[in-house]
C-alpha cells in the first residue's frame, strides 16, 4: 500500500476510509518503506544536530515496545506518560508505546508539580518517560501519584557520543539547566539496550503480535486538554479516529509534496495532537521533520532554518507575526517555504497582509480540536482567505445550531457541531463531561460560526470562556480556583483580553478579604501553582463583581468595563510571563 486512501464522502459516525486497521499496522508498513531516508533531525540553537532515519525510528521504537512488554510486563491498554519537548526521544518512545499495544499520554513540559500530578493521576499512567531537566518536580509529583517506573530522557539522546557529552556538560554544569535526578530511574539508553535484545529474540512478528488483539475502535492515544470546568480531560482517540484524521490531513495537504521535498520545521509540540498529526503525515510520505526543542527566543530557530531551508511550516498566528520581525528568518526562508499553516486562533489580517507582501504566498488557516483532529482548511489556491476557516472536510458532517439544537440558516451565527469517524470516543473516565460534549454522536465544539452560502465558515465567537494565549488553552475556572485558594481572596473572575503579541492574555478581577492584599502577592501565589502562560498578566482588585439576580458573575460586563477603561492603575503586568511564540492548542 503506497498511501492512505482518499477520504470517502461523509457517512455516519463509526465509518472511516483509511487503508489500515490500526496505528501499529500503519507504522509497520510506512517506516520500512522509507527506511533509508532521514526522517527526524533535532536541531539545537548552537547548530549541533542529530538525525534518525525512518529505519532507525522503526528499530528503536521496536526496542521501546519490547522493553515495556517484556521488562515492565505492562498489560495491553496500559497508559504510559511522556513529558518532553520536541526531541528525538519523544517520537521513538511514543511510537514504541503504540507498537506495544499501550496508550501514550503526553504531559506538557511546562506543567507545575500540581498539574503534572493531576494528569498522571487522572490517566492512571503505569510508567513515565521524562526529560532530565524536569526531574526536580518528580519527588513532589510521585508523592501524590504513587511510585511508578521512571525513564530518564535527554535532549542529547541519539546524538553522537562526543556531541552528547558536550551537550550534557554544558546543560548540567555550565548553564545548570539539568538538576541531579532525584528519584530512582532508568536511562533511555539502558531501555534501548535491553529492549533491542528482546526485539532480536522476538523478531518482527513477535513485536507485531503485541497489537494482535487491538481493533480499530480501541483507544490509541489519550492527549489531555483543559476543560470548561477547569478539570483536565483526557481525549480518547481510537485507531479508527486517528487514521481517519490522518486521511483528512493527507487528502487536504499532500498536494504541495508531489513536486517538492517535504521538510517540516516542527515548532508545534509533540505533546499536542497537531504535532503527532504532522509526524504521521511525514512518516507516510517519507518526509523530513526538523525538531526544535525550545523555540524561545526565536533566534533558537536560526541555525535550523539556515541549514535545512524548511518547505513546510505549521504554526500559530503569534508565531507568524513574530517571525516577520526577524530579518534573518525572512532571508533564510523566503525562497524555500512552500506551505504555511496556521491554527489555534484567527489569523490577524495585518499578519496575513505582511506575510503575502514578504513571502509572496498566503498563510492557510486550519480549524480543528483535539476532540476531532483536522476539520476544515482554507483552499490551497494561493489566495488570501483571511477571516474564514474554509469548508468542512470530506467524511465529516457538520451542522450550525442554536441553543435549542435547531439548525440555523446560512448567514446566521450558531454553534458548530460535527460528526464523523475522527470524532473522539469521549473523555477518559469522565462520563458527565462526555455526555455534555457528545450528543447523539455529534461533537459540540463550543465555537460559534457563520456559514456562507458556498459552505465557507467564519468563526465569530466562542461559547465557552476559554482564553487562547499564544495558542495555549487557558480556562478561567482553573485560574479562579487557584486564586481563591489564597486566604486573602473572597472571590474572583478571570477573562481574556486582547494582546498584540499573544492574541489574548489573562486578566483577573479580585475581591479581597484582606485589605492588605497586593497584586504582587497574588502573582507570587499564581506562579507557585500555574504554568507561566496561565499566570494573569493583569490583576485588578475591586470592591465587588457584577452579578445576575441569581448570583452568577457577569463576565460580559467585566469585558465591557475593561474595554471602556483599558488597563487600570490597579492592574499589573509582567513581560517575563509572556509565552512569546510558544505553540499550544493547534486547530488541527
């Protein structure tokens, strides 16, 4: 089989078009087919690189699979957590977990101890692969979750020995970025050595047998996303669903690679499902993915862009806006870029205009979510479609409905709901949340759209209160829960406000119990328990919050008040909390 089949016409939920039954079957076919091609390169800011061919990825992921099943004796369907940035180790481990008939769940490297423990506990993870630089949080995390096998990863994994030794020396002793590992653990190289011995004994048929009992409707990944209640929710994606989503990606985005090399600059993280989608696409086509472990500052990309001249750049709107301000990027990428894709939030018309003037091509916009993968894309026709998200893709059904669930006519706003093979099975062990999102097989996205007569969609609002900071999901209730833990706070409300660099940022209105409460004290409290991009940029202490007759806080009035007054003297901001161009929730 040379490629995935093209998507079929939309059908009822539960049908799909891919030519593979499961993801392990997909990898067993694709990786050997492109075995000699360089598939992945990790590029560091200093210009040092290391690469794996697709054959290397096949070999080492087999070793991880064998170690998990033969050494840890994990039963099929067990969850395995991975916490690492874009490095060579992440795809090796992630694919190995899936080949083993297990389920990977990715943990955001930016998470605090509290956030890590919450996700690991919710997932029921049986093992953790974690970057060495993040190890300082582990004693507190494992005290909350209970002990589990821990495997140490490093950005230097798979680099030649001399380069790896230099990278580790600088990271540990010069920059002091990597602490001493504070819990019992196993280095990845030891896992690979033991696993490869098992893999040689078992042979390829033996490794393949780990997935013999898996069917298309079994869970393949459990990527966590924030919830409207602030609780972390694991999105249960099936083999059928992930393959259907990949089919949509291939059918929509493969055109540019019929006559050009596919070199993807992957700044979007693997711990988001969009990053995994780009990996799957490259594996099927035999493309080359350039991994950036840390995209901040943007000059960290310079050596990679100048060396590899990427042709494919998926990102979020703030990334593209900031890259336009980097002359070195324009000079290095102008003649090589063939396809730029933006998701997570609407692309500003000014960014699109500047990009077209600079690069002579548009940025195409995608729409989707972890719960369903890619759902729409603007036409790849070289024209500016700013303000739209294109049409819903084949095999997905869509409706635009009002609050009562009735269809609204074209030109009228309503909530977008979707049904099709790539829609999630539900939220992991959260039946109430699943019932709220999936009704009669339809996924309620929470996004309010308008459909034009030609089928083109425009997002006009979000029904949910989610705040998008540089593409990261920030849920007000999570912020509010943390702030109200402070003994000096009576109540609070968090909203999103426009920000020129990050799209939106968090502002919180606080009613103080203690008259001596200060903005600085609240920010220190937030930094102890929240990831940096969630820490409010503005905090305003107010005497009371506007409420409805039944006591519900009226956030719409708070937004109007902020628009009328701007940033008040009582607010505070901190530039160090800006996530810059960090990608987060992708629209696909």
